[in-house]
């Protein structure tokens, strides 16, 4: 179960990185934005997506890898949609 959770976290972090590349946030456009800040922000976003996906899949008693993947992708989409310029 720990291996599955680690795999889901890595998937969530990759989804956060891809989301960050497709829709860079306002922080990414500043001149002082460096590699460590990018890694830190995507790590936190990936961790949030993983935690919410894991908790929701456990709450609905459907802790299957596919269910957690779908929930993580949904939260990654919400992060991407929240970065649209108004």
C-alpha cells in the first residue's frame, strides 16, 4: 500500500509540473523566480492533489488506483483552470 501511495504521489507531482508548464502562474513571470521556487511550488501542489485524491478515494471506500488517478487529474485540472487570465 505504501508503494501505491508513493506512485500516486509521484503521479500527482508530475501532473502539477505539467500543469505549471501549460499555465504558468503570475509568480513564474517574476524575474526572481528560480528553479527551487518552481520545484517547491509544484511539490506543494502535487502534495495537495495527492492528499485530496487519497482522502476522497478512502472516504468513498473506493481506494482503487484508477479512482485516485481520476481524482488527482481532476484536482490538477482545477489548478490549471484557476490560472487562466481573467
